[in-house]
């Protein structure tokens, strides 16, 4: 969530949305009191919302949404004991991870550390939304010095950013950076900006050749196939698709076979990690089903010491200028 709310407000809104989805199974049309209470809740008028939800649960004791929102309102008012009671009643009706999380906040506010950890762990075990940053929630401040809290934060972070913790997804990190690119004769054939994207789950190539042409590729590791994939598109509109693996210190792609005038062409694209500041990109093709191979290009990437110009693409740099 990117709204300019405090972290707690963001968590509370997430709670509201999750429980609203559940409530749809129990009631298609909220009662007038429920709708009015919800408006107060969304406006973060906690004292008024708490009072309104107290009236709702008197009439609808099986309304898990109302009990949950009553609990959140009371947490916001620092009425932790009453909040815990409301959240327990919500959980007795439906087990929702965000309700468990808010119950942990209530117990932390009461100074009941063991119960707070119990319900915090349960919330993670029951798929607490990984977008929630528990490390910064002020209601859990009393738990932060405990090693268990560090472990739970790490567990949630791994769910939120799985690729950051995946050795396989990190295999192409050596290509990330800003580069000048040269052919074997030492002539600069282009420049490239390689970026990590999507919380480390993708590598984006932004290539500009010596003539101002451009193109981009998206690179990612697919844990289901156990392979890396590269999808390239240049200014000429011709896509190229590769798949491969990291082995012997290099990322080795094979391109989708292409056929032109009845002739079938195979391609290989290999990236060699030659140290912190150098990468070799080597491309080959075969027109006899892999019996012999010819070099398409052999590029040397040298890491820039200063920031690069705006990114562009790659096509056209395969020939010497």
C-alpha cells in the first residue's frame, strides 16, 4: 500500500479488506449499523467506530468482521484487554491471519510477551500477507529485542522477497551494473544498463548500440523449470527467446530455433563472469543442427566508473562500426 498512512493504519486497512472479503460469504448486504460503523472505521474515528461496532455485535454476535474491526479500533485506542477479547471472538468464528496478527499486537500492548509471540507465529503460519512489515509496527516494539522476533521478521521477508534469498535467482547478479561494451578489436560497440527489478526476481537489460539503436531484454529464473529465460526485443521488432542454465561459472542460454527459407538456425548465448568489473557476452549460431558453430559476436563488458547515459537497446552492434 502506498497511501500516506502510518504503518499501523496500513495494517489496519489490510485487516479491514481481508475481513470484508470473508464477510461476503455471510452477508451480501451489510446492515445499516454495519455500514455506518464501517464508514467511521475507514475514517479512523476509532472511538466512534468502537462504539458503533459494539452495537453491531450485540445484534449480530456471529459477525466476524464486526468483531475484528472492533478489536482493531480498540487496539488503536490502546484498550488492549478489550481489543484482545474482541479479536478472540472474531477468531472463534473464522481463523484469519490478520486477526491473529492484531491479537498479537494487543497482547504485546498488555505486556504478555509469550502470548504475543504465540499469535504472531500463528499469523505467519496461516499466511499473513507478506506485504505487512511487522518490523516497523510500533505495537510490537516490546518484542524487537527478542531473537524470536528477528526470526519471524526474516521468515516474512523471505515470503515477501523470495528471489532475494534464492541462490539460483542470484546467479545473474554479476551482469547488473552500467557498462561500456567493446568488440575483440577494442572498439566500443555500445553501452548497457543492467538493472535488478521485481524485488530481485528479474534482470532488465537496457542496451544502446554505437549507432543509437536500442533494445531490451527481461531475464529471470523460473524455479518450476529450473531454467533461466531471456526475452529480447529490439527496435527492428524481431523478438528473440532463450532458455538455459548456470553452470561452470557462466550463464548459458540456447535460443529458440528459427527457420528462414527452409533453413533451420540454432543459437547459443553465453555470459561469462570474468570478475567484478568484466563480463563476456558470446553469441554463436549453427545452420547444420549443431554440428558446427560460427561466432555472431563476442562482446566485452567493462563496468563504468561513472553513471551511464539514459538506457536504450542492443541491435546493430553485432557488426563493427
